[in-house]
């Protein structure tokens, strides 16, 4: 039986700053890839393919942006910046 992946590290979207939120967005994006393709060997093999495909790299950026928007909303857009 495989280990369950915690898709929201620390079980919270609350962060101290936008930078910390962005880092969390990147981490969450990576975790969804791991949850979707749990085989590390396959992920490693595919990494070289998407690293050379501009459309896949744009899609990765869009995924991080979507996660960041969710985190920003959860943080009330870092009210009181």
C-alpha cells in the first residue's frame, strides 16, 4: 500500500507573506503531479519531455498561478500588507 500524499502541506493555506504563499503554490503543484503519477520512475522519465516542451511549461505556470490564487484568497490577499 502506498503512502498517502498530503496535498495541502501542514493542512493550511495560511501563510505569513505572498512569497511564502508562492512557495506553497509551487509545492502544491508538485504534489498534484505526484498524486496523479505516483510512480517516481515514470515521473523522472517524463521530466525530460516536458522540460523541452514550451506548452507544457506554460501549463505548469498556469497550475502554479491557480494554486497561488487559491492561497491568496485564503489569506484575504495578505490583508494589512
